[in-house]
C-alpha cells in the first residue's frame, strides 16, 4: 500500500536561559542524516562543551525502545538496557555505571542526550563533514567495528562479500572503493571550530564491551516524523494553538498533539461500521474543517468539527485496530494506532518449518518457552489481531498447532503447541516477521556447543570435498563448497560469545559457495558427518598445563615512554594490556605469573628471574613504543625475540602475526635483539611486543580506546594459542579437534543450494 506524507522542516527554538550550567547551543545550519534521510527538521542537534546532544526519541526512530520509569529514561536495544536521568552525567547499565561527556537536559518537554552515548548503545558510526556541516549516522563496517581503522587509502581494506549470483566473496584491496574520510564527533570539544580541526576517521564502541565485534543492526532509512502543518492541521493550529506531529514505526502510527498554550484533556472511542476513531479535545474551541486525506496504512482521512464544549477529531480507519492515548505531559498527548496482524502462515516439513506473520519485520516480540505441555508463547505488543481468534493445525513436524488471540487490548498472543521441544529463531526482515523452528532444511546451519566451540552444518553430498582455509587480516576461516550455487542470498549470523562472532555466505565464483567464519579467537577444525549434514567443527584450544609469564614493562618510578596527548603513560598502558592477556590465558585454563601486579618498579633482571623461578613455558613482555629517530611519523607494531632461538622466533611470529591481524596496525616485523636483558636472561622462549607508538597521533588515538587495548590483548592471546597449538601445516601432524557429542539444535541460515 502506498504511503504518502508531506514533509516539512521546522526549526527547534531553544531557550538558552534554562540550560545553565550545561551551556548548550542550538547547532543551526547543521544537518543530521540517518539511513540516508535528513532528520534535522525533527531531531535538531544542539552543541554543548562536551559535544553534540540530540532528543532521546531519536533512539526510537532508529529502532530502539524508549520509555520512562519515574525520573529515569530507559533505552532498550538488542536485549540491552541503559538508564539516564536529566541533569545527571551518568549512564547505568546492567553491568556498570559510566560517566557521560555532558549531562542529559530537558528542553521543552524533550530529554536531550549526548550523541556519542546514543551511538555507543546503538552501535552506530558518527561522521562529521565540516565542509558540508553534516552529521551522519551509519552502520559500522566490518573492519571499522573490529579494528577502529578507516577504510580509506591509508587504512586496510575490508573483506567484501558478494551477492548470491556471481560477485566474488573476497576482493583484493585494489577492488575496495575507499570511503570519504570523516571524523568522530561527540567527544570533548568546546566549539564547532574544534570539530572542523578534527582529522582522520574514528569509530564509537558499545558500552561495557569486553570485546569489540560487529553486531547486527536493523538499520533502515527512518520514516519522516513529519510536522503536519498543512491543510486542516495548519488551520487547527492557527485556531487552537495545537501542533500535530505524525510518526510511523514498524507498523505503529503515532499522532502527537502539543498545546502551545494551556493544557490538553482528551477522551477517545472506537466506532464500527465503518471503523472510525473519535478523539475529543475538551476545552478546545474550533470550527468545522475540510477533511485531510492522509492515506497512511491505517488512516484514510481525518476530520474535525466542534461538538458542544470541545473539538472532535474523527480518524476514518481502513481497518479496525486498537488504540491508546498517552498523556505524556499536561500539554501533550500521543494517540497510538496499533499495527494490524491480518494473516499467519505456516510452512512446515517433517523436521521443522517457519511461521510468517503479516506484520512489519521489525515488530518487537517476546518469546516464552513453557512446559507440561510443551509450548511456545509469542507476544506481539501494540498489535491488533484482525478477524478474531484463529487456530491452525500443523500435520507434521515439531509444531502441532498454532493458536492466536487478542491477549489484551494492547497485545496479540500466539501459542505454538509442540510435539517436542524445538529451537526457535526470529528472522527480522523488512516486510514480514518470520520465525524459523526445528531442524532447518537449508544449505547452512550452525550450532553452538559451548563457549569454545561452534559447529557449521552443511547439507551437501558426502562425496563432495570441502576446502577449509585459515586466513588472516582479520582472522577468519573460509569454507569453500565446490559445484554449488545458491538459490537466494543468505543472511549474516552474529554470535554473541565464543571463538566465532559472525558467519557470512556468498557465491564466491559461479561454481563455488564460500562460507566465512570471522573469528574472535584462534581455532582448530575438523570435518565429520552427522546424519545428512557435513559438519565443520571450529574449536578454540585450551592452555591447560601451560605456564605463561607475562611482563608489563616499566612501572613505579619508571613510567616508560610519555605521550604529549595520551591520558596514560606507557607503564599504565602496558599493565592494562598485560592484565587483559592474563584474563584470557587463565580463561583458557592456562597458569599465569605476572612479573608485577600493580604500579611498582621491578628491575630487568628480577623480571626474568621471576619467570625462571616459576618456571614458565614462555615469557611475553608487553611494551608500547616511542621513536626519537623517526619522530612522530613512526607507527605500528614490532616484536623482538631471543637471538638464535628457533622457539623464541616461532613464538614471536605467532604473536606478532595474530596481533597485526587483530588490530590492523602497520607491520614493522619480527627481529632479534641481543641487548634486551629480559630476553637474554629468560631460560624459556621469550619475546617483547611493542603494541603501538605513543608518539604517533593515529596510534595514540587508538590506544586511548578501551576496545583497541582489548583487541590487542586478544591478538597476543591468539598468538599464544597458535604457539602451543600450531596448525597441521605448521606442525606436520594432524591436530584436529576432538568434538564431543551434543544435543544442541541447528540454527538455519537462509537459502537452499543446487548442485551443478
């Protein structure tokens, strides 16, 4: 159904007198763009000394849920919550309390929050084009969110996935088009001139992230929340002072009425035959107006006329849906028209199937698994079931019956009666909400065995030979299926924890399908058959029985290299990264000895002696570099090893390559150094890693970020795993993983395939 609306840009007028001491300034002339659509008319940025701020309702426009609980505003997105309060420069999450650059502030009934905070929680990249004076919100690119580096000529190229037809899944850097350079916004700044002077490209990081990985973002061009000052609305505003704003999101339509003077008292009623909604505004004087044709999904036209002591608005509806009137303040009310659910389809087979709901694919849904008897309950809030309760019998597969009814005026409840317990996976598309259940009948499926292992199951002929390759920069596993063509594109899958964070599938060439498993941690693999599937098991090895000495360089009265801009000295950076490596090694069942546990000085001989007394199997010293000879242009990562020691060189190569692959810094190589006492005195394979330069502007900007230091630690950890568990090609022996039996269910990933 066509959707048409008139778009108008209005200026948000801020009263500067109520802003002290935050001192916000209206950022006139600055355009805000999200999903390719200009939002400046509704979400005008304002500038504070700590950066830009935007209305909290921008989060709702971009797919989050925003609500108020007492004095706190709650933002819910991708299963996470954050709480903020007006005037308090703290944000609370389930995991931590963090400080904001500026405190949220209420202006004309709207709460303004830091743009940087919004980008953090919604995993958005914020770019500032000083020449055009444009702020742009966009998705993280793969490499950007992983390494924080740009995709331009000076940054490494990201891997490009092809279409389901014939585009190659991986292109060489020369075939990756660079993007325009932009700069991060939202950090400390005093004026717009500070923005203009910013350079390079930077990316924001999720709140409370322990590991920086891309996550799925249902990011689409938001609908215009239009200021409807046309026709009847203009006349109503002129006569009554009531301003009307319309917004549609995921099938729900909202009309907000705000009185520019006085208060609003509203009552409503739904009338049938034909369906129309009456909204009475008491104490408001008006006249009869010419009907306004709006032609949205739910409303054909809106009429208004006086009715005794009040003004009555009549919404002529296309379908009879529920509604709710929310009194958000004494002078503002919002009319919410629920999304209609008119059809439920079931496509079942003996192993599973899918249930298709005729609602917007971004519709929120709550899922509950109940027992005795086995069933799944799915609640769709702000949804009206059209035509009354329904029941669908399913003759085969895990689901026996699908039942749907209006649970309460605001919630449609769907119940799946099960023959047996079955996994359920929501596939959110742009047009319909789809729930997959049971064993998938698709080319690709995956199942998570535990925190260390993920298995990829492929419906391919057992005689077909798979090619499995380990690739770096970034670390990933590529699985090639020969003589196979995808029938349709396969969506990406993101995995929250474990060695694999994302699965991608595409047509690598006209006869080969490639599956790429992007890795957090180094894995080993093996291939075996499980029923009708060929299984590639990816497992992070453990370090049980391994003893690792970790040395955080410098400390105490010896701060090491000092940056002119960084908030930390080298010794503090060394300790931060070293502790992260310690946590990862111990989490993999390794035993760790730290040469120092706090900011104290330990001499170079003593560090090596502690490792020898432990005794350690390997010694890893963590440092950050500085250069007086090359000056501020020196950048990147280098690793030093013991002179003439093959195992030290092998350890250095493993750690260095993994670190470069994880963070994408300039590769300065692995080299022996006869002058380092900690290396010469150690009686085990020993290396010294210089993560990055504290005297280089780009490296400094990265080192300031917690996510970068975490990725650096993960890179060092992956190198340690590789050293103790080399690949079959490196070791000359088959060290394939021994995957345990599992009852885990497969989760499908999209398209079927056809053999050539």
